[in-house]
């Protein structure tokens, strides 16, 4: 990974400073009871963290890619109590922007596994780290020499960067746009923030492990979801981007609670003061989490935030019907 910094849209691989909140109110009918119950707990000083960092897929977003009114309300209450909410996602900006816009999210988000710090309100990149294409090509060559041909996709850098998908790569169903390619030269023709790899015979966990063993000295390797194994700039992680964004927001690691569900959230949990894994989380993340909550489809984030708000208000009980203490644990 290059280490130079600069401005503009230069073609060199490396770090570029290229300089896009608050949540929309949830459906009023569904959220009114939760909002009223949380109002007393939302006084400044009633929440123990300055920063609430949430992954998107499998964490903040439900299976239908929506956020429940209860979770919206809990986040609004935490923000009213002095915290800031920040999205920290593996998705690059082009695959994240529409979600943030729909939410009315106007602040800073961390995208692309930490490669991009994005100002959602201004629709611009504040920082961007690109993959060294020469090192990435060498990493792929070593990996394919070890385990055979891989199916490839790539995320191009920039607010409007395309996702290129090569022959045989299994694209998950959904509305996210991509551009098919057949000429390998297209893969390397513009700056990238990550590569995606798939193997016809290896599981995601097995592919991640062998990629780390074979090419981990050249690129970072992470598993971000089903069928999503990624090659990144060496040393880059969600913790990298979150630490940069937190500095801009005047927050530190000790001020941060983080929510996630996949192994790519492990560095973020290591950086934050407290890491909360969803019930649907990968076992590797559960093993390092400070706490387990219910699933992304069962208001897992809201349950934790409501409990913390209630404790801060001196109530000592969950302020919303249906909320209950979650299973806890300490890192070993």
C-alpha cells in the first residue's frame, strides 16, 4: 500500500485525501411508545459512550435491509443523550450511499472496510486508501498457484466507483449495481480499494485462512459475509477508518461501543471500549465480543442501547416493554 497523501483524483495507488449523522424519525405510529419511554433517559450524561459504531449488514440492517423503528428510536435517544452514531461498513461508498441517504444520515461514515471516510451530508470523501495493484496482482498469482483459479470482483475507488464482477463470481441477490468484465486488464485499469475472491471448492473460512497464509505478507485478508472474502491494503481494517473518523468527532476508543456480526468487525471490537456481537454473528466475532445481544432481526442494537440509557437515568430497568438484559461476557 502506498503511503503518499494528496488531493484530487490522482491515479497513483495509495492514500488520497479527496474530500459524505442523524437518523430520520421512525414511523411515528410504531415509534411513539418507545420514544416517550426513552425521553427521560435521553438527558445529556445519561449514556456512558460518546460514540456508537454500527456495522450495516447483519447488524443495523434487518434481513430486508431496513432499520426497525425501535432501533431508530434507541439510536436517536443515545444521540440526544450526548453520543454520536457512526456507520462502519465493509461496503464501499457507492454501495452504502443510498442507504445513508434513505436514513437521512448526514454525518461521517466509514466505508470500504476502513478505506474510505465519507461525509454523507456533503456526499464527498474525506480520506481514501487504495490497494497497491502490483502487490495485489502478485498476491493473486501466489494464491492461484497454490489453490487454482479464483473468481474475481473488484471495487474501484471513489464516490462513484464501480464494482467489477468477473466470470464465475457469484453475486448476491439484491439491487446493488455492478459491471461485468471479461478482459483481466479491466481489473487493473483504475485505482481499487479492494478485491473480492471466491473459490469453487473452498468455504469462505478455508479460503480466508489459505489466503492469509499464502499472501498475508502482501495484502490484508478478511471475510465480510457469505461469499465475501476480500483482499485489502495491508494493515487496513475497520479500526483504521473508525479511529480516523473518531478523531474528527472528538471521540476516543475508550468512548466507543461497537456492534457487529462478522470477522471483519474483529479489529473494530479490538479498538473500541466495548464490542457487542449480534446473535447471528460469526463464531470468530462472538469469541472476542464483550457481550452478545439478540439478532439484527430482533432489535439487538436497541436492546443494548435501551439498557444503557436506563442505567444512566438511574431507572435500573429497561425503559421499553420487551427489552431485557442480553447475554454478557468478558473477553478472554
